[in-house]
């Protein structure tokens, strides 16, 4: 049964959808934010070089030739499948149930489900949020060219960093020591290409010399003053794709009481951590909260994938888990348990087997389990 959305509900629902994922589901084969026009005959060479741009940040599509080929995700479905607005909306709800769920959470007025009574006992809530929100970038359409420069900038930055077994000028190994305390060792540092900011001044100067300041700021490597953001967050954890290309990274604080514990880049996070584990072959995969828990399992040879933060499983990532049995091992705290239940539902609703890990003692995470249990 579908739940009716009011106007605000439709807007929340649209915000939960990735237009690229929708285009993919429609069979339009998006590549680098582009699809072929729905009216190829109006284009030279049948639009062999795609003319329709998809804007992930705005949720819009637009053909550069045809004035009538433009609009939002609902319009896209409507034009491709030749459906009315209402039927196109219904199609999207069927195809992206996770987005319906998320929209209902962010806009509870649209849901008819009874609300859970608030628990009475005091909850020790972790300082949450790991990710800076995606800002509205002044880019109308992120083009393949912009994507290309983003990737080049990330790669260039990572190349400036030191391997973890190189000391800083005082002979310290802060990132290495942090990981060793977490029982994550050399083989994993190398396999996952972990690096560290061993010399803030050197890296900052090199960035200013070699890169465009606006680009660095847009990607989220520097702050509004043009300085490297990772002063305390020295451990840099790249998100590699199946060809070991770093598409994204998170920076982890190496000292205990720094908050937030992790910093992320600005803009779109393209994939979960260790996405190459999602190879469409059948098998078990553990879904962790954050890269440190994921690395903990990887270090022990356990197949693991991570979401950047507890509430950051994107709807468009769910199909990547096709054919896997997913064990969700988020932290055993209130936030983790709530998110875990939602994530299990989201997988199950798309026919992917999923269940929560139930062995963790109250208030602990995967890394605690491996560092504190014998
Ligand atoms: Zn066109």
C-alpha cells in the first residue's frame, strides 16, 4: 500500500532520490552525469555524445538542445515511461522504497504510522555527526569535467601524504600508533592505501602552490581561509573503487577527545567504504558504521563494507549489495540500533537478505569487540 504524500512530502521524497539512480533504473545508462536525449532524432548522430545533463545536487535533468527535455526526477520518469505525474510518482515509490521511508522520517506529517513512544531512560548519546552537510554548491550541473577535476584533486592531495610508517619531524607516528591501538596493522594500511598528514606546513604549502584554491575549497580539502582542514584529523582514509581509484576520503582524528572524530569531503559521497567487496557474487558481507570498524574487520580477513556514518546509507547504494547476505553491525547504542533496524528493512524491501549483528555488548562497537575481547 502506498502512502499519500502532500506537497511537502513530495519535496522530501525528491530530496531522498538520486536522479542518477533513477536514470539508471529507467535504463538510461548514465555516465559521468550524462544521459542520451530521449529524442535522439533531434540531435546530430542520434545523440551519440550524450546531451542531457543530470544534476545530482539539484535533482534536475536538462537537454542542451531540446527545450522540452528538462525537469525533476518525476518529470524524467513521466517523459521516459510516458506516465502521468501521479503514476510517475507511484513508479518512483515502488522502485525506491528506502527513499519513501527516509522522506517519512524527515517529514513525519506525511506518515500515518504510529510514532514510537520516546524512551524514558536517559541515553548516553554519542556526539554524532561525522559528516558536514552537503552545501548548496553554486554549480548548476556537475559535469563530467568537474567530476574529473575533483578526482584529480583528491588523488593529487593523497600523493602528497606520507605512508604511516614514516615518522614526522619529531619522530612521532601518530596515525600509525592510533591504528595499532585499534589493532589494525601494516598489511591493512597498505591494502587500503592509508596515509597521514605528517607535516601540516609542508602539505599546506604544496597545496597552495600546485592546486587551484577554489577547487580545493569546493572539494573540502581546505577551509574558507584556504588552509588544509586536517590539522588534528591526520589519518586519511581513501574510499577506493574497484580499480583502486580514490573517489573520496575521510580524515580521522588521531587523539582521543577530538570532535568530530571524522571529517569528510564536501559534496556527493560516491560509494560506501571498501565498495570493491560488493562484486555482485553471492556471499556474506558485514556492513559497518564508519571506516575504522570496517578496517577492523578487513584486518582480520572478514568481508566488510562501511557507511560513512550511521545515517548515511544512500538509497542508490542498496542495489550494489545484490546477491549478498548483509550483516549490519552498527554500534550497539540507541542511534546504532535504530539505524540498523531501518537499514535491515531497506535491504529486505529490495530483496536483499539482511540482519543485525546481535553479539555486541551494550554501548560498544566492532572495534571494541576486537580490542577488548580475547
Ligand atoms: Zn535533446
